[in-house]
């Protein structure tokens, strides 16, 4: 069966192909398509036309916050409000949602929160109004909680991810991951954190060791490096973690 195409709609104008490949994205011309439309309406017209071809498996909309409407693009500086953006997004999602379901295409919409500009309000909101909250099947809240440094230099961010809406599974699940600059999510850090939580690795002060007493490193960075260099240990921990999760879910 022919592999579906990933359509990346880049309003940010910041797509990094090198970083995307490191994350595992196939940038081959037969599997990836990058478009950079000028307005939100242009982007949805492109998405609809390509989805109807039946060859698109995933659409990434990056991002709703930076996608101007045609009226905003033509307006004078300082006079473009957020109202048109919310209306166009609501109308477009209502229409494109039917095509996504019909052609079995998934769509990821990236958004950012902004401070509410209303006087006396301290709430935060998205520029697209409530349409994304209504039409999405899964909503994830992603927030940085800590910047990790090594030798005084920032190397990664600890990021908390919480599922705030889920139509296909129980909501309100959350996790914390390390996102390494230039690499993406650090799988070894995730293995280490869960292994310590489950008792497969013992943490005493700054030292990490196995239950049999074998030390694997002083400090999290050294422990992660040890796990990465010892494939047999890494696979064993993965199997133990997976078995524990399967038992918990039964």
C-alpha cells in the first residue's frame, strides 16, 4: 500500500529540515510536502484540495496563531483585530473536518496562548477563539517547567504535557519529558525517570544504581549516557517498564 504524504503548512516560516529529519520525519518528495501560504484562507483551500486527492495522511498546521486572514493582511498596521481570525478558523474547521473524516486524514493544529488584552482581565486565550477546542478530538497543553544546563550552558527543556481533552481515551493524563535542543525528546531521560519511579533503578543522592548494587552514574546526565551506551540494559528496562504498564492497565 502506498505510504500517505505528510503536508506541512508553515505560517511560521521557520521549518528546519535538518531538525525534522533528526525527529524521524521522512522528507522524501514522495512522502512530504511543505507549503507556506500567505493567509489562513489560502492555507485551508490548499489543505482541502490536497486532502481530497486521497494521498494525504497527516496535515500539520503551524501555527494557527501566526496565520493572518485576508482582511488582516490588507488592513493598516495597528488596526487588525483578532475577531476575523476566530471567525475564519471556525468556518474553515467546520468545512475541513468533513473532508478529514471522509479521507481518513489526521490534522495537528499548533497554537499558542496569549494574554487577554481586555482591561481588567488576567485570563489567557488563543487568538482563534473556541473553534479549536470544539473541533479537536485531542487537546494537549505543553508547557516548559525547567531549563536543564550542563557546564553552565542550557542543553534542554523539561516540558510538562497534559491531555486536557480526549474523545478517544481517558483525559487528564500528563507526563514530563526532556526536549534536547537540536535532537528532540530524550528517550533515555524518559527511561531513567520511569525506571527510578518504578524501582528498576535506585537513586541515592546523586548516584544511580541497579537493584543489585551496580552503579550506572553520578548525576542524571551520566546515568543517561550509561543507559545509551549499554543497549542490553536499555532494552531490559524498556521491557520491564512496558510489562509494568500493561499489568497496570489490565
